[in-house]
């Protein structure tokens, strides 16, 4: 399932909504994971915030994630996983994403149910972050936390655009 929509707006919630260049979010799950409704939910959520969403659907091979990152250089990558293999699969994938030079400083987050038996201990979350994720939203993390994170990302991307002289 790959979907894009022509929405240009990014509403950071902290100022007037200004049309900018399109921001693309690459939304994916991991190779072993067939859960899909989480992706549908997140796609709608991100579209509501103004992102063009490329939803790679369930059971995404690592290689496809890497290819799509190379091809599109998305402004944001959201990894969603529920089946309990998120930590193992997620660590493998983030290393490959970060090895792409254009993706070395792009925001990449992971969330859902990352292991089994509820939230992962702090050392596991720390390992995910050390391996390259910018943020981890494990089991039951409120969506408001994700939104606050995205608002910070949008503000940072706007600053980078204006200091690069971009008009959007
Ligand atoms: C539907 C379902 C299935 C369906 C999926 C069908 C489909 N095409 O989607 C089927 C039957 C195929 C299935 C299979 C399996 N499932 Co299943 N499944 C579910 C179920 C009932 C609902 C999941 C769902 O669709 N929720 C709806 C979405 C919208 O909500 P959500 O999942 O909660 O997602 C929210 C958050 O997690 C969050 N979120 C998710 N990702 C991210 C990412 C970020 C960045 C952020 C901020 C937030 C975020 O946002 C979402 C919206 O609020 C859950 C139990 C449950 N009630 O949650 C089990 C559940 C996820 N499944 C589970 C398991 C174990 C399996 C199987 C391994 C079972 C088996 N032994 O075969 C397989 C795995 C298959 C595979 N290869 O992945 C476990 C996972 C256990 C864990 N991780 O601790 C659960 C929790 C059931 C349980 N209680 O044991 N499953």
C-alpha cells in the first residue's frame, strides 16, 4: 500500500500556517510484521498534520525501506510495529537507514509495541536511540507526546529551510 496526497501545509501549532514545500513522511512497519491498522491510523494522523504520507504497508523487507529512503529522502520516517519483534528488526533497519548519507540526520522514529509484555526497559530504549532513532514511542505512549515531538521537528526543519535561504 503506497499512498501520497497533495497536502502542502505543515501546521506546527505555534504560529500561522504557512504553505511550504511538501514534507514527506515515510511510514513503514518491519519485515516480520503483518499488522496494518496501526499504519492506517498513523497515515491519517500524519496527513492531518500536513504530511504527504508514503505508506509501505505490512511486512516490509529491509531492502524496500532502504530503497525508498534513498529514492525519496523523506523528511520523516515513522516505523510502527506491534508483533513483538520491533526491537530486533528495528535495530537492524535503523543501522541500514543511517548508513545512507542523505538520511544521516533525518528524523526517524519507532513506536507501537516494541517487544512483548508491555513497555521495554530503559536500556532497550537507550539502545534504539544509540543506534540512530531520534525518538521511541513504546506501548501506550500518548499520541500527544508524538505530536509534541513532530512540532519540534517541523520547527527545526523550518529553521533549516530559512537559514538555507529556501522559500518553501
Ligand atoms: C488485529 C490484530 C492482528 C491481526 C492483524 C490484521 C491486520 N492486517 O492488521 C492478525 C490476526 C493478522 C494478527 C497477527 C498476529 N498478532 Co496481532 N493483534 C491484533 C490486535 C487484535 C489489534 C491490532 C490493531 O489493529 N489495532 C488497531 C490500531 C489502530 O491500534 P494499535 O495497534 O494499538 O496502534 C496504536 C498504537 O500502538 C500506536 N502506534 C503504533 N505504532 C506507532 C508508532 C509510533 C511512532 C507512534 C507514535 C505510535 C504508534 O498508535 C496506534 C493508534 O493508537 C492486537 C491486540 C490489540 N487489541 O491491540 C493484537 C496484537 C498486536 N497481536 C499480537 C500478536 C502476538 C500477533 C501474532 C504474533 C500472533 C501469532 N502468534 O500469530 C501475529 C503476528 C503476525 C505478524 N507476522 O506480525 C500481540 C502483540 C504482543 C506484543 N507485542 O506484546 C497483540 C498485542 C495481541 C496480544 N495481546 O497478545 N494480529
